[in-house]
C-alpha cells in the first residue's frame, strides 16, 4: 500500500486520517446525542466527558489532513463532480469551525481548559466575554448537526455511486 495518494486511490496516510477521523466524529455525535437525549444518565456519563478533548484532537487532525491534501493535491483521485468537491470542502471547513466555536465559548466563559493534561488556556477572573459565549452557543451545536447531515449525504452518495450506471467505485479509492 502506497504512503502517498495517486490518481487511482488514496494512500495509507489519507485513509488512516479519513477513517480515524470518521470514528472520532461518530463518537462526537454519540456524545452530543447522549447529552441531548440522555442527560444525567450513565450513557451521558460514559460519552460526554470526552467531547471537548476529542473536539480539539479532531481540530488538530483536520489541519494535518489539510496539509496532507495540499501536499498530494496533484496526485489525488479526481472528484466525481463539482458538488462532490464542494461538499468535501464544506465538511473540512465545518470540522475546523465547529471546535473553534467551542473553544471561543470555553475561553469566553473564563474557565481554564486543558486537553490530556496540557493547558490550552488559563481561566480568568471578572466578566465573561459575552460575544464569545453567544457565538459558540448559537452556532457550535447547529453547525454540528449540519455536519452530520452532510456526512449522511456523503455516505448515501457513496452507495448511490456504487449502484449507478456506469458504476463509480468511489469507495474503493478510500477503502482498498
């Protein structure tokens, strides 16, 4: 298996980033759903404590994925359509914007924030920064659900392409 991408398929780095992030994003949605539907239960207590940490990890992985995509931009399989290419870039953008909004909200609250024991920022005394709280509160969750809808569409279109005539085996490019 090739390390780098080619016009025939994605290399191991792209595949590990794609599927690894897919699993982490699935966990994020399970944690968000547990918070929404099962607040103050053992289910929420199992999923929710990882939500912020995984959000930061996903943000870092997304930047790595973007750098890798730019390095391989001339060697990647061609997009199926402009809509497909746009959809992928919108998902990339949301995986960056959503955790940034959460970080803004966290900072605006004045509370300390660390990830895996590493301090991201210190808390502060005094008034909260309301515009940061509002921005995060107003858009973090809503954009997350939009991302979920795009991911569902992404998954469905993979199936549609497999069944279309002529068949476009887009799954093989990221799976095999």
